[in-house]
C-alpha cells in the first residue's frame, strides 16, 4: 500500500505543458491510443492541470465571438466569478482530500483483486477503458441527480442561471467523496490504473467545451456524442429537461437507458429553486442543510432514509423521483438573480478576484514544500477572498468589515514575515510589493468608510 501511495504522489508532481495544438486537441478528446497509453500511473501527464491556459483562452474566445455575434456579453462578471470560485474551492478540497488517496485505493484493488490482465499498450485496452469510464460516468452522474444525498454535492454544478464556458468550471467540493468509491473504484477489477486515469481526465476535459450556447447543432454527431445542445438540456430547469442527458462524452447510454431528451423549447438554466446569492460556501453546503432539516421533520425511519436516497423532489406518498408536475413552469424571460454594483466596484472585485487566482496558482506551485499550516493558511486566505468578493457582489452589509479585515491581514502577514526573512507568499518581489500596496489602498478605502453607506442598499433583482 505504501509503495502504491508513493507512486500516486509522484504522479501529481509532473511538470511541463504540451505544444499549443496538442493541448487544443486534448480539449476535444482528439487523441490516439498510441500517444495516451501508459504502463504506470506515474507516466500519465496531468492533463487537466496542463489545460488551464486552454480553459482561459477558450473563455476569452467565447466572450469575443458571442459579443460580436449578439452585441452583448453572454457572461456576467458576478456569475462567472461565482462559477470560477466554485472550481477553485473544489480543487482546494482535492488538496486536503487528495485524489492521491482515491487512486491509491484504485491501485491497491487492481493489484490485489483484478479479474483480468489487460495489456497496457493494446488499443483494445484503451477503447475498453474509454467505454468503461463513460459507462461509470453515466451512472455516477445519473445517481448524482436521482439520489438526494448525492445531489447535495452535484447541484453546485447546476446552480448557475447562465450557460457558458465558465459554468463548466463550477464544480462541487464534496462530489468525489460520495461517488468515487461507489461508481469508479469497481473499474479497478478490470481496467489498469493508468488507462482509467487517462480516460477520467479526458472525459472531464471533453465536458468543458460543451458548456456553450454558441454551437447550435453538430448534425449526425448529435446521435453519438454528448454535444452543447444535449448538455444545454441537461442544465435546463424546464420540465422536459429534468433528469435528462447524463452522458459525459457520449449520448448513447442516455438513448439506451431512456434518459435522452432532444433540445426543443428554449432552455432556462439553473436550479428549480435558485439560490439567490453568490456566496461560494453557501452554494456548496445549502442542499445539505436542506436535507438535514427535511430528515428530522419527516416521520418514520423508512421515510427518513428515503429522504437521503430517493430523488430531491421525493416526499412520502410520491414516486421515487417525485412528480414532474411539481417542477415550476418556466416563463420567458425568466428573471435571473443579479445584483447591480457601480462600475468601480466591479473593477475592484475583478482585481481582487484576479489576485486570488494568483495566490491560488502560487499555492499549487509550491504546495509540495509547504507545511500543513502554511498550506491551510493559504487555502483559508483564498477562500476568505472568494467569500469577501461574493459579499461585495451580494451587497451584504457585512462586506465592508469582512473585506477591510482581509486586506489588513494580508498586509500585516506579508510585511511581518518579509521582515523576518521568510516571506509568507513566494511571489516575485515587484509583484508582491504591488499587491501589498493595492491591499493597503483597499483597506484604506474601506477604513475611510467611503463605500460603506452604499451597502445599506439591498440587492436588486434584474433580468
Ligand atoms: Zn448534472
Ligand atoms: Zn455541465
């Protein structure tokens, strides 16, 4: 077990990105078995991590094309920051509950209990792993919608009322905890770890580009592949969209198991009961609190267990997945949660969010040499920033105090540790100095009470 654990730790230490075109091909699963078959887990490149430049490049491209086409941006700053914040929260949770733990278990099961020996370099193994990962993803995803306790984590991904490439980054912090062991670990009985990991990465990467409204139809490919059109239906809250189109890369399992729906009337995105906040922690935990309350007020042990394992819309006396008539009808245009803030605040929020991204990148770059306390300190500061930025966008009365304290804390920690000779943040000096100046200015703005009265105004709903 220890050796397997060591192997997995090494997998996550790889460096170096691919050439531009190779990176781009990977975003669409356009790879050959020959170039993506590996004998050991250690040899598998960190495909998802290496794709970060493609994520941001494609987001900018979508923004540009959509703006030229529709003359208005498809992306709202508050919603995009909320989506990217969820993605960052999810990846930081992976640091604490490292995917290494999951893959260590996978390697252990495969080494001790595998039923067949599939040759790692055979294209047949590659294709079997491709289908196996897609099949397990279909059921993992379907159960994440049909079992309330799993939906509590997966609903994060569906909580955006917009649909664009940033929505793809909106991920749950708790989903892997519940679904890996149930749905993916059994694959270790058949599929070698490296082949499983390669396809798990590409399955995830493929699902990025389908989160767009710019691609209408892909013709005959719509019969086989999961496409933007099919996935738009999956994100819909129109009654015809509920519990449909679970595929990752393919749509064939939805067609086989009766969960396919074609895009028809205009899709309205998001949860049937929207969250109405940008808070990155609340989005992760809100449905757990709902389940907790429902569990205790529901009479009888059998009913209480059903609250956990039946559908989110289930109540005593109803079918397992609830009644489709209970889904609220959509209207056009459906109002979205939106909060208007002055343009200067938007700039302020965007700059602080960008700096949170810088600190987040620094965290992942140096994580291997950090003590647990230093790692947790960084995670807490990035989360604090995301919460603070969201509070400003939500126009919460607490935002000025939360952000003033945060900015002051950053300045104090960086300055005192720099004086002691071991700076808390490992960034180039010019950048770090500029950040200290900016945080100091930010604290001064809040401390000077300049913006506080404006927070007495409440958030407003807008189209
Ligand atoms: Zn889903
Ligand atoms: Zn999605």
